[in-house]
């Protein structure tokens, strides 16, 4: 057996591992530093994390350049798959993380940030997500997924409130179930095709003409359940509102973006070849998922009394909206997915960051929860700039032009139109209208109600600090001037998606 | 000549705007004087133009500027002074001059003196636009303008509920008719491509009779509103709520005759559709009788005169409908003089009687108000059509027209109406001026009007007497434009029998009226006499219950329907369904949020349930795919 | 600078609004007036430089925005949009100038300036997406105005206003995306440029669907029956200035869009839907007039009267001939002036008495003669008396539609009767009779600030009623090119016959080109 | 009786079903974790069997990874469980519903 191992180092193409290794090294470095001198200020770790993330980003830029020259690259026993999707999604993952990590530089002290492990885990998690998107091997996807998830559970729990533990336990338990579903689904695929590489699976299935369609569907079902959990599709979404509520606002904002884009990439890789091979069942089921997720989540968001929970449901709804891209499965729709998610990242990071800076230690009498609507009543009077910015994010989420998300919605609905999904396009549009109501509700509280007598006027900037304010400013500028960004983004994304064969 | 045209047209406008400057200030005598002078200057200009036309001058036509031009539509502000319009201009400016001068006295004590002149002059301007326009659109401007001024003037004493109600009624009824007019205009435009009189009329003979008939009908509906023909007549009597000079000018002499003017102006059209003309004539005859009958029993001085106006308008429409346009116009002119005189006289009486209107409460006023008595009597004689006053020449002519055209029923109706006219006119005169001085019961000390008011009225008096003598001059003039049909009864014997018979019939009516009402036994009716309780009396006194029917079956249902539309349909159906959709969305969210129980066990169950659901779908689909051939076979067997 | 006058017109007020945040509270009014005046002068300059004889778009600007997807920032005005832009700048100016004392006046003025940006943007945009951007954006300032300064139900009213219009326009957006897709299929290029779309001839069944999608967005905005119920709430709750802007300008966006989008893009569908829409328009005219008659609140009367008049505009638009469309465009201006003025007038007594119930008034003609006079004139303009601005528009609209259907015009025409009924009844209740309420006996007459707003409107409504030519001329030119374009594009024989061919002699090969540019 | 692939797969399926039922029925957090372990291990059985059937190592590799991940899951899960127990004195699922709606 030993003789047969004859692999040249070059053919391994280890460079493909570089982007994932950088955060891992960073994480280890943090742990090492802590070993030598513990109890250092969080700013040190934040900066180290940022440095490594920037390096990560730089290596991504490098591989993006390589991709635009040579196309898709495989590496490490053909386990790594660096194609356009992988690069684009890693850009989003790393980019969003760079913006996220300074959110821990709050003016108030929080339990979790005093542990260097927080930052180490954070970097490990990023590496996990990067693995998840940069492969088409189900094993590696599984490993990446679990690495990231386990780190995430811990990060949530570190917020150290009753609710965060509850959230972590809920998330963890359901995550474990989802992991089981994923492995079961992989097992069925393996049983059917003898391979765990999506490409291979596709080839084998196409080769025998989907003879065992019933078993394929069983496999797809479990995959769908597991990814549906990750992407919070109804009815696998039940964790999302509780977890968002239980974790810190910044973490919730992060969770609404990064884990989901990773999930979308996997979903795209697994489901699109099936849809293109004419598995109508999947098309129908995805259609139902998309519509139900969008609509039901919207309806639940309508009746929330807490802004963060409302945003949680809104994230579910947005995820359903974007899921349509996978259902449609054209180059335009896949590009729309990335465009949408980049713009969504701006807006959602911004709005959760707004919640984050208004984080209170103690909840006053008139609030039923951390961010209940009436906390924001009359905000225009007490802190007008914050109110205007928050309104901006809400309008953007509602899809009011010319703010960021409008362009995403525009392109997404257009992709549905172009692919002949007429009814879907209409449903998507109407859902935006329903969603308008709950975003509007916050605006109304902020702009049209009187402030509650005796309310602390400083509450909206309670937790603010220069880094937080700059991040919000950055997000706000991105949201307002998105129309300038859209064209270059779209060109870039489309070429990458197209060249990856999607 | 153009400069006179402009003076005639715009002097009233200037007067109106001038007076309008002082509407918010207390009474200023000079506003009345200046407005009157401007109107008189318009009158002088009209006279000059009349002389010019009489001497065979070419009609004066000017085009001031474009009003509307889009697509093929081109409407200028164009004005023409021809034989027909100059006649109307004369009537309008003359009567309005008199009324202006008279009003200076009549409105002497009124707070709204300045405002009154502003409105009155504005009315004259609108009326001038109406008669002088050389196209239908311009006519319509004037048409609506006089409607507006009529609204303003009827509701002049706006603190009175009845006045404002009457004003609104008049405006709305006129609007109904204006809609007909508008449709007529549209028909003319889309069929002839223009709204200019000359071009439109030139194009009409080439059109389908049916279209022409519709044009005629719709234009006549417009005329019906302004001239208060049945069934749009109720506003005219109610309009008497306005100041009396207004009634004289607008609701007797000028505005209400606009309908007649329209038919006369559109004579080339109506000539092409004699059957519509006959309908107009028949309606006119009906209205003549109908209005006269209501005047018989009415107990409101001004309303009696108003019904008489209505009745005379009926006469005019008979003439116009039968194609005797020049006769209609002639009667219009004569009627303007004596009817305005009658109204102004009534105004004097009202002044003297402190706005009392019931003639039964007057009596014996001839002593304190000698001049008024003389004027009103002469005007009534003229109205009754006694030789040689104006009414004889114009009204008898209409009877002759009907006779010559072999419309004997019309003739009979008109003849009978002439008798009624004489009766109610002199019933009024007798009640007011003769008999016992019943007013003393009410502690009133009547006095004669200001002298300059009486002098102001005198031109009307003179014209009411002598207007008949202009008949031939007039005939020669207007027939340059209107069909010059002369109506001669071929047999001289018939002619004399008819004329004398009519005169005798009328005279006997007068005598009967005097006998019945000029005696000393007249008392203020108290609703107990036998006559007052008879069905016919009640029917007539309540104006055939038409106002009641309108109120009960049109106004009230409209109001109720409006409320239903608002409260039941708009709020409860249209709006509620919108809110309902929103409510369903929200309610679904509210109901289904229980799914998020917060219990981890439930959450896990949802996840498993979702998976199992998908799995069963997959199994169904898988089986269906595996056995698709069999299923197809079964389905085709079922005939699907 | 003059090459970009439209961009300046759009963005100058927005920039000024942002700078306005820095201005001291007491000086903000002067600042607002100054900005409004500059904006208004710029729009007059636009008119001055406008070539009245040309029918096509002028002052075109083009800037790539998302060229990959065919979205470009394209602006331009023709005779149809020019005057609505001027009207909007004018209303912003007098709106700011006449603002009474209110809380947070600074935010109000800033909001109005933002609103001005969106309004100009809508009317100047020649790219569907840019149009849509401004169209949606205009909701936001209005939402704030109603919600922050409105009456007791303001929040309900503002949400209803926003969501209703928002929903409609999202459907319209889907329609636009379809349109772009069909254009892409036909030409291989993505484009949202309106003038490109004008050249696209769609098969009839597609036209029908797309027309319906656009219709939902426009009809809610207009608002057409049965989508009108947001309007009474919005008007009823909005502060005076909000109602004025809403009635004068924002509602016109819907009717303008019909002329700009629906007619030239879908000529066959326009003909197909002409009768159903006419019926809706007639329901709007008569039914809402009757509802207006049943109102107890004077502002609601004016609000419903707005709907009723918008019905006439719709009817004129769907006459599909030059007379009707010109008339409806002119009536947009007319109704803007008149309804705006009426809302100002209602605001006057509301400021004094803080009630709008007609039963609270009566006999005001004695107490406030000047007010009564102006109200009376405006009311007469509203009922469409000749020589007032509304008559020109109404006359032409009805005249135009008469060519299409006699009987429907007759029914619709009864609008002039029912319109008079509710207006006169309301006027009578408020102004006539004796002064019965003690509070009304000493009401002050109009003050200077109110006259500043009302007198110019009064002058305009008479001036354009007597001499509409300077406005009607350019409108006519542009409308002619649209009608010709529609005729050339029409594919069904019914549409060909319903839409007049203005080039009777020349066979129309070259004309669509001219119409499109 | 010859034990074939199908028997292993059936065993795996049955184990999986048992695990699922356990996940749904158990109210005790610790037992819940055990149920998830059963789920994962049922998959492992199948992977091993299939791997053998194909003569391919991938399945076994997958099984190893699953085991590794299951181990780390237990680490994290038990950690959470301990903290929860410290704070609340129980590990009952029904007490874990402060967030809802």
C-alpha cells in the first residue's frame, strides 16, 4: 500500500488552504499570547483578529486574481474547490467579520470580550465557514459546518445572560439534530453513488438517469432539513428568533449574515444540479419553502413587540427571499444572491449595530424587553441623528429605493421574471410590501411618537464608542450610496458566478 | 366700430371690478354711480352699434385672442355684433342701465351696497359675453357666468336660509341643463370640427338628421335650464329671494331669455330639424299654460310675476320652435321692457311695504304710490297684450304664428293662456293698488320711491308703450340674419275676428279680475274659505306639488344615497376590505405565532415534522415516478 | 450649468435640506423661503429656456448608473412634465412661505425640501428605475409629514398611505422588470430607458398584463376607485401643508405616469381597457362626489372632491386623443392649483378654530369676507366654471372622451352637476346663514401669510382660465407626439381606429422616431 | 441468515428512528444529547457498511469524522448543560422557554 502513495506537493496545491489557515494561525496566536500574559485588554485581541482577517482578505484577493486567470482550482486531493462561488462567499464572510469584530470595542464592559478565547473561537469559526464554502466534498462541508457551529454556540453562550444560555442550548440541540440530518443525507448519497463529492454524485446520478429517484429524494430531504435549519427556512427556523434574542445584538447581526451565506453556497452546490437535472419535486418543494418562509416570517415579524426579535424574523424572511435564487438557478439569480447578500450585510450590520449601541445594562420599567419598540419612541427628539440613521436602515430593509437593499430586490425579482417565475416575482414583491409594515412601525415609533416621560435620553448611545460609530457610519454610507456600488459589484459578481458554471 | 364693441363688452367688467375693490368697506355711493355710468356707457355704445347696423353696416367681428387650442380644437375669444346680437345688447344694456340706476336707490340702506354693484355689473358683463360671442364656447362662458352671478345675486342676502337655498337650487338646476348644453357642444365639435357659429352652421346641412336632432335636443336642454322650462322650472320662482332689481334684470329681462336667444342664434340648426322645433313649441305652450295657472292663485307678488315670466318664456319658445325666430326675439325684447318695469314697480311696493310680499295684505296703494301704480298698470296692460302697447304686437304675433302654421292646439292653448295672463296680472294690480287699505292693519306707512328711481324706470315705461311701433324697422333689420318669414293671415276677415276676439277675451279677463279683487270685501285669506280647500286650488297653490316631489323623490333620496355610499359602501365595504386584507395578514401572524412556543421540545418536533413531511412527499413523488406509466394508464382510463 | 439644470433642480433642494440641519431654529423659515424661491426661479428659468415648439424631450441628461443592467440616470422634460415641475416648485415655495406656527418647524421645512427633490425627480425621470426611485422616495417625506404633524389618527393614516401606495408600486416594479425583460429579448440589450421602451412594440396579450401591473401602481396613487380609501384618511389627518402637497402634486404622479408610461408603452392595451377604466373613472366622478356630499368635515369634502376630479383626469387621459390628453394634463395643473388652494383655505379655519366640522361654522361670510371671497372663487374654479383654470381641463377632457363614447361622457358629465351640489352645500353650511356660534363671531380674516399663499393661486387659476395658451401650447405639442406614437405603435385594428392618426397625409414611417425622441 | 448490506442499512434506519423519537420525546437535556448521539451513530453504522460494500474508504473516513464531531459536540453540549444546571438547578427542557412568540 505504501508504494502507491505518490503525491507531489505541487499537485496538492496547498495554496488553496491558505485563506483558511490564516485565521487558524491567528486564533492560535491569540491563545499563545494569552498563555504568556493573560488579562490583556480586549483591544489587543481585536486588533490581532483584524490584522489576520485583513491578511485573509488579501489572500482572497490573490486567489480571486488567480481565478480570473486560470478559472476553478482544485487542491489537496481534490478536496478543496476554489471557484467563483467560494471566493465570493469568502469575501463576504471575511469582509463581514472585519466589520463585525470592532463591535466588541464597546464603551460598556461585556463579559465575553474579556476572554481571549472569544476572539480565538471567532477566528476558528471563520475558518470553519471558509472550509464549508471552499469545497464540494460533503465530509469537509460537514467538518467546516460543525467547526463553525460549535464555535458559534460557545460564542453565544459567552454573552453570559440567562437568555443567552437558553439560546445556546436551543441552538446547540437543534444544531445537533441538523448535523445528524446532514450526515444521514450524505450517507444516502454515498450509498447511492459511492462518492461524497458533489460533482461525482451529480455525474453518477446523471449517468444512471436518476433511476433511484425515491432514494435521491430521501437524501435530498435530509439535506434540505439540515440546510433549512442553517438557513432558517420555515419550519426549521424556530431557533432563529430565540437565538437572536438571546445573543448580543452584534452577534445576532453577524449570525444573520455570515452563517447563512455559507449555507447558501452549500445549498447552491447541492440543489442546483438537481434542479437542473429536472428533479421537479425539489423545485416544487423549494418553491413552497421560499414562499412559506418569506410570507410566514413576515407575518410573525408583524406581531413582534421587540425590535431585535422583529429583525430576527425579518432575517428569516430575507433568507427565504434569497432562497428563491437557488430555486431559480440562473446565473442572474445566483449573482443576485451575492449582490443581495452584500447589500443586506451592510444594512443588517448597520441596524443590529444600532441596537448594539443602545444596549442597556438594566431594563427600565416601560420596556418589556431589551429592545422593545417603545424604547425608541420619540427618538427623533432625543437623538435625531441616530434616529435618522436607524430609519435609513429600516427603509433599506423595506426595499425603499435608492437604499441598498432595493437594488438587491430589484435584481432578484428581475431574475425571477427573466426565468419565467411570474407568480414568484409577484409574491416576492408583495412580501416586500407586507414587510414594509414592521419596518415602518419602528420608524413611526421613532419619528411620530412622543418620548416616554422619564426615559433616559442617553439610552440610544449608551454603549457607543468611536469604533461603533464609525462602523455605523460606514454601514450608513454604504446603504445610502449603494447605487454607486451596484454596478461594479454586479460586474464582478456576475463574471465570477458565470465562470464557475452557475 | 370695434372700439364701441369693446366698450360695450368691457365697461361692465370694469364697473364690476371697481365695485369689487370696495366690497369689504362700508357703503360708498360712488361705487353705485360709477358702475351705473359705466353700464350707461355700454348702453350708449350699444346704441351706436345698433344705429350702425340699422344703417346697413356690416356685422362687426373681432377676435381678441386664442382661448383654447389643442389638437384640432381652436377656440378664440371672438365677438360679433350682428343684427341679432345687437338687439340683445340693446335689451341687456338698456334694462341693466335702468336697473343700476334704480338700485342706487333701492339698495340705499343695504350693507352690501358695493358688493351688490359688483355682482350686478359682473352679471351684465357675462350676459354681454353670452350674446356677443361668435362661437359656442364663448356663449358657454357667458352662460355659466350668468349662472354664477345669478347664484351670487339670489343668495345676496346670504344670512337668509331661504335665499341661499334658492341660490344653490338655481345654480344646480342650471348646471343640469348646462350639461346638456355641453354635450350639444361636443356633438357640434366632433361633427363639424369647429365651434364657430358661422362655420358650424355652414357644415350642418351636410350632416345626418339624427345627429342634428341630437344636437338640437341637447342645446335645447341647455336652454331649458336657463329659461326655466318644465321640468327645470322650479328654481325661477324660488329665485325671487334675491333683491328685486335682480329679479327684474336677471329673472325677467335678460338671463332667462338666454335660452330663447340660443335657439334663435342656432336657427340654422333648428331649421333643419322641424320635429325638434315642434317639440320645443309644444313644451313652450305647455309651460305658458302651466306657469300661468300657478300664477292664478299665488299669494306672493314676486312669484306671480315670476310665473308670468315663465309663461311668457313659453310663448317665446313657441315662436322659436315654430321657426318664427324674429318673432321670438321681438317678444323677448318687448317682454324685457314691460316685465322689468313690472318688477321694479313691485320693488317699489316692497320698499313701501317693508318687504311684505303678500298682495292680500296691501290694497289701496294707489294713493300713496301714484306713479308706481301707473307704471305697473301700464306694464300689466302691455303684458296682457292690449293694443297699442308693446305686448299686443309681440304676443299676438305669436298667436298668429301658431295659427298660420296650422298648429291650432298650440293656438288655443296660447289664446287661453293670454286670458289667464290678463287675469292674474290684474288680480295683482287690483289687490295691490285698489280696494281697502288693508296694510293699515299691519301698521305700515307706505311711501313712494325716490324720484330718481321713478325717473330711472321711465325709459322702460316708454318702451313698454311704444316698442310695438318699431316692429317693421326691427323686422327689416333682423331678417338680414334670421329667416324672414312673415306671418299673414290670408283672409282679412279671419285676421280681424281673431285680433278683436283676442282683445275682447283679454279685456274681459281684466274686467273679471278687477271685479273679483278690486272690491272692498277682500280680506287676508286664512285658509278657511271654500275655494282654498278645493283640490284645484291646492294643486295650483302647491305648484302642482312639483317642488314637493323633487324634494321627496330626488333631493332626499340623493342625500340618503350619499350617506349610504359613504357609510355603508365606502367605509364598510371598500375601505373595510382593504383593512380586512391587512387584518388577515396580521391576524394570521397573531394566530400562528403560537408555533413559536419557546419550548425546545416543540421546536425539535417541528423540525422532525418538517423532515417527515418532506419525506412523505418524497415517497409519494418517488412512487409516482416509479409507477408513472401505470398511473398514466389509469388516468387515461378514467378519461382525464 | 444649464446643461444640468434638471439635476440641479432635483438635487439642489435636497442639498439645501441637509445643510438646513445646521441652521438655527428661528432662521429656518427664511432659509426655507430662500431655497424655495431659488428653486422656483430655476424652474422658471427652465420654462424660459424651454423650446415651446419642440415636441420631444429637452434638457436631456444621461449618466450611467448600473449600466450592466441597463439602468441609467436619464432626465428630460417635455411639455407635459415641465409645468408640473413648475407647479411643484411653486407649491413648495408658497407652502413654506405660508407655514403657520407649529412644533418642529425646522424638520417640517427640511422634509418639504426633500419632498421637492422627489417630486421633481419623478417628473423629470426618463428611466423607469430612476422614476421608481423617486416615486417611492416621495412616500417617505409625506409619511413623516402626516405621521408627525397630523391629527389624532395620524399614525393609522400615515401607515395606510405608505403601505397602500408601496404595495401598488411594488406590483408596478414587477411590471417594469417584465418590460425590461421583453426589451432585452427583443433587442439583446438591457435598458430601462423610457425612450428605448417607446420603440418596443409588444404583442397584445403581453400589453394587457403589463398594463394591468402598471395600472395597480398608478391607480392606487391617483387614487382610483376602489383604491381610493387611503386618501380621505391621509387628507383628514395630514396637516394643511401635507394635504396641499398631496393633492396638488403627489396625486398627479399617478395620472402623469399614465400619460408617460401606460399610453405610449401599451397603446393596444390602453384601447382594450379604455371602457373599463372609463367606467371606473365615472364611478370616481359620481360616487365620490356623492360621498363628498355626505361628509360632515369640510376637509373630507375637499378630499373626496379631489378623487372626483381625478376621475375626470383619468377620463381625459383615456380619451386617447389630443384634446382629451391635453385636457387631462392641463387639468392636472388646474386641479393642483385649485385643490391646493382649497386645502390651504380649509387650513385657515382649522388654524383658527381647530375643528373642521361644518356644523361648527356658519355665517362666516359676514365675519371673514375676504376669506369667503377667495374660498368662493376657488370653489367656483373647483366646480369648473369657465374662465377658471379647471374649466379648460375639464372641458377638453370631456370633449376628448366624447369622441370615444357618447353615453359614458354624458354620465361622466353629470360630475359637473354633482360636483356643484356638494361644493355649494358645503359652502352654504360654512359661509351662509347667521353666525350662530359665539366662537365664530370674532374670527380674524385672512392674514398676510395666508394671503401670500392664496393670492398667487387665485391669480393663476384665473389667468390660466382666461389665457391657457402659454401652457396649453407646449402640452399640446408633446401630447401630439405621444398620440402619434401610439397610433403608429398600435397593432390591433381597433386601436388604430380609436387612436387618431395626426399625420393624415404622410404615411407614418418616420414619425415614431420623432415621437420617441 | 446472511447479514447483508440491507440489514445494516435497516439497522441504521431503525436506530435513526429511535434517535428521532428520543429527540422528540425526551424532556431531559442529558437524555436528549444521548438521543442525538444515537442519531449520529446510526449514520456511522451505515457509513461503515456501505464503505465495505463499495470497497471504498471514504465512508469510513466520514464515519471517523462523525465520531470526532460527535465527541466535540458532547464537550460543548455538556459544558452548556453544566452551566445551565448551575444556574437553574435542573436540566428540564420545559423550564427553558423564557423566549417565545
